[in-house]
């Protein structure tokens, strides 16, 4: 009898414990869902405020990736410029300028733009003619540069002209 009175006085009945356990389970379940919910259209990225910063051009790393090494004449190839700081963090909102630096054939769809939150700028190169050597794409970003190359068409080499005489 004393035990029953103590449980009633302190509120530690089976029903009270069940409500407390249910509240804890709901709280843990809600936190688990909030921490693991990765739904979205753009996929994972660096969280807000996690992009890098750079103080000078020597703190900027520019990489130019051309998506194919050899491109047929008349085809387009994707170009991605990745801009990071020395720690590898992406740099958002930096001005990127592109150019064909060795006067080989090709036409860039966009020659300038800004990096996205992942530090990327993308465009395309149209190969207009076969070159004698690889086309160099140079990216300029706030004083830093990066270079990527691809071959437009197959290299053209002059056909040797036969010299001398032949006897039948």
C-alpha cells in the first residue's frame, strides 16, 4: 500500500513514463530526420558561409577542364573552370574571362562570366577547323590564370612532294 501511495504522490505511474518515453522518441526522431534530410534539386554543395576567400591573386587556383581531348570539326566540347583558394575551398562570384591563347581554330560560346557557389564557370568551345596543334584555352580570374588544351579535328600536316626522277 505504501508503494502505491508513493507512486501516486510522485507521479511515477506507468502512464507517466510512457508519455515521457514517447516525447523523447519523438524529439530524437525529429532531430534525426532534420539532420539527414538531403532532398533538393541541386544536390549537396558547400554549406552557406563555407566557400573560401582570397586576399590576392596568389591565393587563387584556376583549373581549366576540357571534357574531351580530341574534338571533331563542327562539334562542341564543354569547358569547366574551377576556381579555388589555396586550401581547396571554392571561390564564389569571381569574374572569369576566357580566350583562345594560341590562335588555333575554335569559337567560345561565352568568354566571360562569374563562378557559382561551387567555384565553377562552364561554357562550350565550337571546333571550327582542324588545327596543326592543340587549342589552348586560357582562363583569367582576378590576376590568376589556368590553361587547358584540346585538339580540334585531327592535326593537319603538309603532304610531302616527291622529288627526284624515277626510271621505268
